[in-house]
C-alpha cells in the first residue's frame, strides 16, 4: 500500500521539510508508481446531495427505473471506477451534476430543474422533497 501525505500549503510557509519530493521518490523501492496531486476540498454539500437525490427520484418517476439504478448509471458513466458521490468535493460534485443535467437533457429529453430556474424549481421542490 502506498503512502499518503496531506500537506496544507499555508502551513508550510517558512517551514523546512525534512525530505524533498525527489528524495522521497528516491527512497521508494524499484517499481512503477502513480503519483497523484489532488487539491483537498470540502465534501459535497448537503444541498448538493439533496438536489442530486431529488433528480434521481424525478428520473425514477419519469422512467420506471429506480433512483438507485439511475445513481449507479451516472456514477458508472461519469466517475472513475469504484467512486461514489459521498467523497466528492463540492467542486467535483458540481461538475458531476452538470454532466448529469446535460446528459438527461440531451439523451433522455428530461429537464432537471436547477435552483436558478426559480418558479419551476419551487414546483419541483414541492413535488419531490418527500419522495
């Protein structure tokens, strides 16, 4: 299993690290490695999650497939294998939902309401908030 190091750039100002990245890599046993630099962000917001599941419920009512089937379909279509929505950052969740919104419209001719849609969105909230 690989090593994971989380660094806060602001905490490193003026700090001296004991190993440079090159030294750390040099210490690894011979082999191939994937090195990933990923900005740590906040986990998706509750409002994003609620809207996402309301969308899945709307698709369920529209299609007859369950909302969990729609969840799995979109996760498989737009997220890396084994990735679910619970660990997505707010930015990643926003991107994922934009992909779903566009796909539902272009592939299925279903308009998923956005908060900016005001009146349509309020009607959508009333219809799907408890389903």
